[in-house]
């Protein structure tokens, strides 16, 4: 059995102040996505090498840990290049997997070199095919030569030592060689120019030709390849050439000539010949596929690889491995565009051992995140990730499909934005200061916003923030209306199965929040609000605290993959039972509850050990098919013959098929949980990069259910990123029946989106915490009224939207995406 690859990490704090004054508060380890970058000014700096990437790299290089934060993703909806790609996650039908927290082996190893296409034998049965040289790396990552000369030898020696410990390759130029790196000769490969290819041209350090296992040649001609191959016939030779729009042709010529590896490089902003690196790489990969030559050659790509998701997405777009350079300087403490004066690296202040450990820590954290991504995607080998573009979601085509369902487009300048507060320091791009303040005011008064600041959309630049009702373009926000004149209710059971026809007066309820992610006072406030509104709230996956028992008719109990606190007694207590297969903010990963929030009472309810971090598995290890899924639902129906069953899933590309499978398995409710919702704790890579945004998933599922003739037999609920009454209305117009609300209820209780839910004892405002003293900052007896007040403001706005549309009930709005326009 192969030995499990392990990267030993150790704390490597910086012995100097980091050379940039990013806005880091006392509870911050790094800049959260979408939060203010600098104190007192709105500038965000470089669009590619962002403050988030820089500070999160420092954190990973210092600790070797994955960046994890609470409160959900608050950054831009999408962007260009790597930020225009979301990675697939598989939902119900998939093999078991858990690469980090479980016992299953997931391999990140890759092979670089020419693959043997076919075996041939002579008349005597002897193998005639000659195996081409191949180099195996335990992870799809190489180190480029340092992108600029640095004083001293500490950085270079540290990089080579790190490559040796990681069992990967550090590319050096001949000028980089000195005896101080000789002990790690096996980890060194040379990048050579044409002048070094002559047989009498010596290699650095007296290296003999037969010692070379990997070498890189500057240039992409077949003549250069032939010269290099003639000198080093047993070595893996990589031909380095610029990545351009038509690189596929040059790579195909090299593959035809016999080359085994090509290194395609973009610039340091991940741009290649007027295209983004992912776009140009996909073109080259697809050219080789169509020519029937893809398996003849390996592709290494570099240029602007700045984050672990860039590696995963590069592989999806066709690379076999990625090479990094500028990120190494960041790992050692540079802030690039944000440097104040010369950074420590440029001053030659690096000790080799410290530099090596920082690189090792960074790579360990990157590999763990690659494992998280591969686990979510259902891929056990990194080699299988190559070119799997069908397991990715691309912004541009999804955006075009969404536009086709809408009533038209309008320039963004035509949308009548309301003023923003002058001091824009709280919140993030999705939950702006304006949205926070108007939500807090509604929670205080119960009145709809007065229009003095923006209360409908944020600044994410996509999704609900790019959708508007047509009447808004001409007339601005709808005037609040009297809710009694409109039917806003939902019937929860639309199947003819003899179970209760439960109904609620509003088209939303409280989404799942576990005991552990939030404290008991918050859970009580939400349950009391649900009772006052004759609606529901969900326990989340942390079990069913006894204090909620008086509100049982309004509490949904959740069964999640960890089965924490699940008992037949609590299932029989609930009128709605919810299976959580995945959560949008951490799709494909299962829940995270860090040890500092696992107090004695949390541990008792979850039947766990106090102080230990709890990681829910993904998926349910009893469900690997729709048939298994049906057995789950039948189990609950047997235990509680009058309960309705809700299924909460994330949004993979085949979410429409998942929804149909859940219907045929017997579910009454399917809840689509989008990637931009809240969470107590989740890896940043999951919140930002995995699964389809809710705005794309809802119409896809709605239309598919209609085509199957079952749309009116199942309730479709949207959640994950629903912030306002306008978001609710837009989700319903796209095809949902209603919504499940999470973060907005916490905002009503005082949340300001600090994103520190998982740090130390949790939220300093007493919301996302289980600390006995901090929890008392939330008073259930007052908190429930704030949630009710917020929803009263929403009801008046929703009634006003229906009035502006000439509709009398919420069901008339369902699927009417023609009343929406896209803001270009």
C-alpha cells in the first residue's frame, strides 16, 4: 500500500512587521472577502493580487492552516479569469469521499511526461514499445525561478529546501546555482536557453547529463526539442513558450515531434495574448483533444497563480500542473502593490530555514484546500481533474442563459440607486452599510425603509444585485402597501399523500442555524418569532435543545450528515423534518464547528467530546444513490407518519436532476441553498468557488420541474444570500415558491457582518457564540420582536411590489421572470 503523502507544518511567524497597513482588526487573521481593505478609505488596489489573497497567503505561510471564517462570502459575485469559474460539487449520487477528515485516500499526485499510447510486441511476445520518461510529483505544483533577483541567498536556498521536502521541483537558471543548494540536487531542475543545449556545454555545479531527471528549455520549436532530447534522452524535457490564443497549434507540433511536457506561461496578472489564462488554456487543451493528441503531452501552466483555487481551476481548464513564482515572495512577506517601501524580501533579510518553512506551510494549506475541492467534486485523483470543464460552472454562459429568461436588459445607470451612508466601513459587498442600517432600522421600528438610503441591493456586481423589476427603472422602489389586501401565504404540502396541508402566512421561514454556530438565546428568539408569525425556524444540524420544546409546532428539526443530536423523539416532535445534504456556504464539505465553540452544553447535545472540533462528513455515508435517498425519507415518514419532509441541497450543475430525484424519493419540499449564504465557519475556498449561485439554480430547477410535469407537486425554496424583501420577490419571480432566511435574522439581532463567528469564543455581539457570558448580550425576550419587526417591513414592501406588478397573490409572481430586467 502506498504511503500517505504528508506535509509537516510548523509555526513560522514573521520576524518583522508586514509591509502594508491593511485593515486588520484585533479579531482578524486576514482581510475577509468584500470587507474594507484599508482604514478610512475605499480603495481596494490590484484586481488580481487582491488584499484578500495577500493577507490570506501570509496567514497560510505562517500557520499552514486553511483560511476559515464565518458569516458567509461577502465579495464580488463574479469577475474575470479565475473569478469567472465556480467548481462543480456532486450532491446525492456519488462515491464516498473525505480526503482530510476521513479515512479515504484522495491522491493529488500527477505525472509529467509523454504517456504511452499503445503497447506493441514482437513475434516472440517481447514488449517492443519504449516507455518515455515520466516524472511523478505528489501534488500538481512546481516552483518557477524567482521572478526577480533578490539580495542574499536565503530565499533561494529556502525555496530549494522546501522543494526537496515537498518532493517537487524547483526550477533554477544556471546563474542561480551555487554549492549551498547542492545537497538538494534531486529537487532541482534547470531552465536552459538554446546555448546550453550543445553537448559540450557544461551544466551548473558539474551536474552530469545522466543525473538530469527534469529540464526546461526556453523556446517552443521542434528543433530545440530535438536538440534537447538528443542530449538528455532519459530526461523529462519541458518546452517553455508563451500562452497565447493559438497556443494549441504550437503544442500540437511539439507533441507530434515527441515532446513530453510543455510549459505555457501567462503574465503575472494571468493574462495571455489578450485573453485570461483560463480561457487561453482551455483553447489549447481543446485543440489537442480535437486533434486526438491530448494524452501525448503534459501541460504545465504558470502566470498569476495566486491561490489554491487557481490551481484547481487551471487543472479543470486543461493543465496537468501549475508553476508558481510571485506568490512565493508574498509568502515571505511581500505585499506587492501595497508595499510601503522595500519589502523584507528585497532587503535580503530571509533566513533559509524560515523561508523554507513558510513555503512548506503555504503548500500544505493549498494541498488541503485542493483536497477539499476534489472531495466536493467527487474526484479521487488530481489526474482526473485535468480538462474536466464539465465539472465547472462558467459565469458568461450562465449569465447569458439567465438573461434569456428575463424581460429584457437595461443600463445599470438607469437603475435609480438610493444614497449610501457617508461612512461606508461596516459590512461587505453583499451586505453593504446601507443594507445593514436599513435592516437594523426595520428591526427597531417595524416600518419599511424611508428611502433615505439604499435598501434593495448591495454592491456585489452580480446576481440579485444585477436584477431589477421593470417598474423600478421608471418609477423607483415600489410604495409599501397594506398586506391584508394580498395573499402572501404558502401551502407546504402539495402532494396528494394524505399528510397535513400545512400553510404559513408568509413566503419564507427561518433557515437552519445549529446550536454551536449560534447560542441558545438566538435560537429561542428565532423560535419565538416563528411562533408569533405562525411560521417556522430550523434547528440546524446541532440537535434540538429542550428549551425549544414549547415552540415545537414552529420548529423544523434538521437531520444532517453528522447526525448530531438526532433522536426519534425530536423527529416525532416536528411537523417538518429537514434533511441537509449540503449547505451552500460550504458545499460538498459538511459542517465545521471549531473546538472553541464546542462547549459542555453543545457537546452534550451533540453527543461529542467538549472542546474538540466537529466536522460533519460529506456526504451522508448511508446515501450513495437516489434509492438510498428514498430510504432516508421513508425512514422519517415511518417514524413520524404526519411529518412533511424537506430536502436541503446545494447547487451543482445538475441540481435540476437532484430536485427531480428528491421529488420521486417522496420529498415535499426542496430547498436550494446558494453559495453566498451565511455560515458559522467555512473555508474561504468553499464559500467563494464551489457550486452554482442561487440566481442561476432557481430558474434551471423551476423550468425542469415544469417540463417534467411535477412543478405544482413540490415546494421549491431558495436560500443562501436572501437579504431583503426585494431578494425574496426576485427569487420567486425566477421560479421559487418562497425562501428560507438566515443571515437577515441575525442582522435584525445586531449582526454587522464582522466575519469572526468562528474566532475564539465567537461573535463579540453575542450572536454567533456559545460562550455563556457573551450569549447573554442577546435577550430572547426582545430579540424575537426585532425579527418580527424586520419581517413586518418586508411584508409591506412585498405587498408594494405585487401592487406595482398588478398582482393579488404571491403565487402569481412565481416564475414570472419576464417582469425582471438585467442591469448591464
